[in-house]
C-alpha cells in the first residue's frame, strides 16, 4: 500500500514538473511585455531581427508592423513568416505557415491543381505536428527578442536564419 502511494506521489510530482514549462494551448499570438513606446519597440524589434539574420519583407512605420521574409523550420522544412505588431509596452508576435504541399491532376486536356495556403500558427496539436513545430520556432524567436523566456519554459534554442536548411 505504501508503495502504491509513493508511486502515485512521484507520478504527480513529475507530471506537475513537466507541464509547468508549457505555454497556453490554443493561442495564436505571443505577447512580449516591454517598457518602451511603440516607435521604440519597432526599432528595437528591427534591430533584434537583424541580429538574428531575419530580414523584414514589409514594414509599416505608421502602424509599427514588421513582416518577415519567408523562414523555414529546422524540422520538416515548413515555410512560415512572422508578423510583429509593436505597441506601447508590448510587441505582439503572430505568424502563418504552410506545409508546402500541392496536388495536380491532368486528364484529357483538362486539369486541376491544388496548393495549400498559409494558415495561422496556433499552439495546438500533438508533439511533432506542424502547428507545434512552427509555434515552437515562433516562441524561440520571441524569447530571443525578449532576452529571456516569454513563458516559463526551458531555455530557447538559438535561432539563426543561416542555420536554415535552405542555406546549407
């Protein structure tokens, strides 16, 4: 009986310990809290992205929005881009990804083709799913912009665009 109780207690301790590192499920945005005005957050974010070798494809200096070039995940080579909305005291990070799949069928001169479109990055699904892989990379970049973890979780993996598979 004591053995069962001690095993149950160990199970509870380990399950609490491992789940405390996870960020909320179902979220589509990461919010980085700062103490800067929107224009300063915009400049700060641009500088941090440049340090990470992530280049901006579109910038809006009126609404303080930065959209990155296409990035490629380290696992499974999914294409994605991130959008940074710089506000007073906050930088809101969101993103979109696509699997890179297409389907074509041609018979008798008639044909049809389908390509996947960009879907919002959502923290949902099983470990190893496209959503989780892209969300984790978005979280790693947000952690590096923040200078530390945005949520209570293990230390971020160092991201550098030059490590992307397309450049190797």
